[in-house]
C-alpha cells in the first residue's frame, strides 16, 4: 500500500517519471530473477553443508537423552 501511495505521489509530482517507473519495473524484475534463483540455490547448498557438519553433534545429543 505504501508503494502504491508513493507511486501516486510521484505520478502527481512528475508523471513522466512515474510512467517510466511503471514500465521499467517489470523489466528490472525479470533481469534480477536469475540472481534470485542463484541465491536460492546457494542458500540450499549452504544449509545442506551446515546439516552435514552438525550431524554428528545432533546424533550424539539425541543418544544421551
């Protein structure tokens, strides 16, 4: 909602810039999409490594209880 209100304010103050932002937003989103996918993949690999590294301590902790 805040983003929409800011865009309306920009439309009131400088309508060409607001229309340019409206057109460029989907293009920028599409350009940044591969970086988001890479970020998700890297996060998954790091979580897997963390799970592998902490597995022995988790196994020992559950056997004592």
